[in-house]
C-alpha cells in the first residue's frame, strides 16, 4: 500500500518524473480556475448575480471577513495568499471521496511545500509591513535572550503545519483503505464522511494559523511595547 | 514518509501559479464586482434619497396647495352661503311685499266690492223704501211721496226760519229744488210757506234728477233740505255697523 502519491509516477517530462501529486495538483488548479473563470466571465454591476456568483461572493466574503477579524485589516494580499491556501486544501481534501483520486494533501511533499510557502510569506509580509529592521527586531523581543527560541519557534511552526495537515489527511486515507479491506460495506462510507469533515476542518486550521502568523508578523507595536509572538496551536 | 524535494519545488511553483490564477479569475473579479455593486447601491441610495427629498418637498408643496384650496373652498362656500342668505332674505322680502301688496289689493278690492254692494244695497234699499212708501202712501192715503215730503218740508220751514231769513237779507232769490217737477198745489204750498217766512223773497223752482226725493231750498250759501238722503245716511250707518260686526265675527 502506497502512503503517498509521490510514489506514483505518471510520466516523465524533460527527464523529470511527474508523479500523481503534481498531476492531481494541476487538476485541482484547473478545477478552481475553470469554475472561477466561468462564473466571473460575465460579471458586471448591472447583471443580476446568479447562484454561482453568489456562492463565490459568499465564499470570498467569508474569507475576507475571517482575515479581517484576525488581522484587523482587509489587505487583499493576505486574501490572495491565505484564500488560495484554504481553497486549494479544502478542494484537495474534499476530492478524497473521488475513487482513484490521490489527493495531493496526502503527500508530505505538498504539505511541506505549503508550510514552506507560509514560512517564507510570513517574513515577507512582516518586512513589507514593518520594514526589514522592524521585522528582525521582533526576533529579539522582548529580550535578545529570546532570539534562539524565536528562531526555533519559527521553524517548528512550519514543521507543525506540514506534519499536521499531512498526518490528518494521510491517516484518513490510510484508515479508509484499511477499513475497505476489512469491512467493505458501510464503514468506509462513514469514514469517508468523517474524512470530509476532517478535511474541511484541517483546511480551515491551516489557513487560520497562516493568517495568525502573518498577523503576528505584520502587527505594528505601540511605542514602548512589544508584540507577543504567536506560536502554533 | 519521505519528502520528494522536486515535488516540493513543483508544488511551491504550482501554489504560486494558483495564487496568481485565483487572483486573476476569482478574487479581483469578485471583489471588484462587490465594490461596483456597493458603489452602485450607494449611488442608487443617494439617488433614492434625493428623489425621496424631492418627493417630500413635492408632497409638502401639494399639501400646502390642498390646504390653500381647502381654505379658498371654505371662503367660497362662506361667500356663497352669505349670497344665498342675502338672496333668500331678498326673495322673502319681495314675497312678503308681494303678499302684502296682494293682501292690500285684495282688501281694497273687498272694500270696493263692499262699497259697491253697500251702494247697491243703499240704492236698492232706498228704491225699495221709496217704492214701499209710495205704495203705502198711495194705497192708504192717496198721496204721493214727493208731495208729502215737500209739504212736510214746507211745514218745517218755520222751524228753520231764522237761518233762511238771515240769508235772505241780501236780497237773493230762493231756489226750491226737487227731483221731479212739483205739482201746482205743492208749489203753492211751498210758495206760501216761503212767503210766510220771508215775505219779499223771490222763489224759483228747479229740478235735479240726481238728488233723492224731497225738497232743497238754497239761498246763497245757505241750504235747507228735506230729502230721503238723510234716512239713507242712517241706512248707510246701519250697514256700516253690520259690516263691522260681520268682520269682527269672521
């Protein structure tokens, strides 16, 4: 039994082996982009919104509201980053119910890639918001003694992001496969339904944690006070 | 559990491409659409507010016009009512005057009719009295009424001799007027009575068909009369009394 779709090589492109993780990621990208392009292709103020457009508006509006609730501002760059994280992960997790579809989030490489993206994005947002010196100063606050702990915390929360998502999704897929072998009827259905719920929750947690990290890095401390660093839950 | 770093790199690239794609096809159109719709809603609400303000102003204007119209209507009604009252009073006054005039006319007509009737009664009564008296005198005493009146008048001349004698001092002639020509013996009786009274007076006889039966002696401005007229005057007074009693009874 394969634990990761990385091991499934579908074809080779210019000497690079293209596995199921990458191809399925492309499928998800095509799905999301296609739906968005179709729904928003005739989007004008004088055209009454249809149900698909309303659904997308509710989804995007909900993400914007969540980000604004956490960060206190409606920076569209955070929406682009965190919203894409959430939509990609939730779509990938929901597609676990499709037979034969190896979801990319069950691959540690994918979750590591997403965690690395967050790991890089947080300092970039921090530097963009507070400046380079201001962001570096947050590592020696409240005391320079905290510098190594802050660095360890920064790395460890990236690792925790990657391992948490990978563990939840991979374990769900593995448990469904094992139950399918033991009890082919009913139990796999129940486990898949549970997997759907878990997948949505994990996508939400991943996006919320990324938002919290970015919010922590971009928060401007009042004069004479330091911003406490928020670590992973 | 292994990490394929090539896949990691590819997934990072895929993620960045997906960020761009969703920004291009999802976030920007949706956010722009929401912003445009909010702007349009705000604009429409502004227009609606403006239209509402205009409508409220127009409503206030119309209300003022309605109030003015109501006030003028009340004025017009009051004026019409006053005109109608004046017209009614005038018509009533005219009707009263007309009724009064008609009543007066009717009263006059009634009085005229009463007078005519009274004159007729008087005339007929006098005629009847005269006829009865003539008949009675003729049947009972073989006399005529006129002769008896004149003779009786001649007898009564003596009682009024003072007036006639005073009037005759001027030397004027005495005229004896009767309704019909007096018979010779009656003339002589009158002549004798006048001569006894005023010896020098000249007596002349005359006839006046308009006067009632009897004798009238005139001397200048003095007149002595024995006619049925005085009795008819009494009859007239009696009729007047009767008419008043009938009027009071009605």
